[in-house]
């Protein structure tokens, strides 16, 4: 009997520690169009070990490439998305391609919309977290831009106007 209790206690401790790392934590952003635009969609975030799986489906885009970033403020009140502030960048790195090791935490891959105006994205990112640490995205803004990100221009990537905005919320 004592052995069973010890096993149960050990199991509970291990489960509790796993929860502290953020494994399985999830968040969602429901994008709404900024004034004069028709872009909308849902982006799901799931913590998978030291990476966050990002799954997005976004509609109402012009065909082609669009910048896509996590921004520092969870505020979409301005109507043009500017109230979300700049890119989420707690480590003060330069703006760069998501494959770069030194980049904004908010730098994400380009959205690519087809002729139907729909973009989907499924990617694992290694710089962000859900619910813990300085790179926690919960409560931050998520922005879809009108133009492609050049991954060079500082600090924005020259991605143009903000066509959709959302606050990332833990689920």
C-alpha cells in the first residue's frame, strides 16, 4: 500500500512539473479586419516541448505574400492595428527571417494567400512560449500585414499596413 501511495505521489509531482514547462498549453487568436479591410481568421498556438506549434487559416487577403507578426501589445482598439505597438522583441534582437537564431520573438513566416485569398500556415517556432517566461505570447497582439515582409528592413520588415489584428488569449 505504501508503495502505491509513493507511486501516486511521484506521478502527481511529475505531472505538475510537466505543466510548469508549458507542455500542452494552448492559446488562440481570432483575427478581425482593421478598418477598410476584410481579413479574418483563426490562429492556434500549442506548446510542444520547447517549441510552439502555430496553425493558421486566414481569409480575405490579396493573393500573394503577407507579413505576419506577434506584436508587443494586446490592443487592437485603434482600428488600424497601430495600438498593438511594434514587434514583440523581449531580447532586443534585430528583425530577421524566422530561420535566424537572432530575431524578434514575434518574427513569423510569411503568410502566402492563394487566388482565393486564403492563407494557411502550420509551423513550429522555437523562440516563443505559452504562459511562461519572457517570450510568453499570451496577451500580445497578432498582426497580418498587407505587404510581404522583406526580413531586412529594421525594425518592421517593411510589411506595410496592418489588415487584421487580434489579442492572443490562453485557452
